[in-house]
């Protein structure tokens, strides 16, 4: 089995049975997984911020919900993914500053809202999600089965 790690502001895909795509250390970031049950093409995006308008020369569209999510879907289709036989699941968006009681820094909530809003604008409803809270997560997608797992730091892994 090959583990494909998705870093900050990255999008990765695989069609190789046995591969595992993983986003480690999702704090306020949101991971978006897409999987085609027929072709067994899977991909993940690691969304860091909600809105690309904060960056003038947007050289890294994968960083933002409003540009990264459409890019994930575009690349998925280019690689042969069919939206009719696919699902999307999302994980992350923790409030990493909750203990400091600084509600204005809840970038996690804003990331979740932006990812959901972008998906809905594209006509997609996530099949499952594990979002919010105050703990970081690890998010994984098994290419051979399409199983998606989320594990909060210090807790048991759960299938979405």
C-alpha cells in the first residue's frame, strides 16, 4: 500500500487500488474527498482558507475554498471521474483557538461554511462530514474500497 499525503493547499488523486490518500493535521483547514465508485478514482483537497479575495495574485488556488473546491472537481472530471457515480465527504474546520476564547479567530467555521457553500453552488451535497469541534483530525480515503475515515487527535478512527 502506498500512502499519498496531501499537504497544505494541495490536491492529490489516485486510481491505484491499495493506495491510501491522507490529509494529516487538519486543524481549522477542511479536507474534501471525492470518490467515483465505478472507476475507483479518488482525490482529496486540503483547503486552508475560505476566500481567495484576500490574495491578489492567487497563484495557489488550491489554498482557498472558493477556488480549490472547483479545481478539485475540474481535475477529477479531467481524470475520468463521473459525478453521477461519485460522492464527496468533508472533514475538519476545528476551532483551534476555542480555549483562548477568541471567537473572531474561528477560521475553521468560516472554512466549513465556504466549502459547503461552494459545493452547493456546484450542485453537490456532501454525503458525510465530520466538522467543527476543537480537535485536529486525520482524514483518509482508501482507493480500493472508497472507505473514508476521520480520526480526531487522541480518539478512535470512525468511518464516514
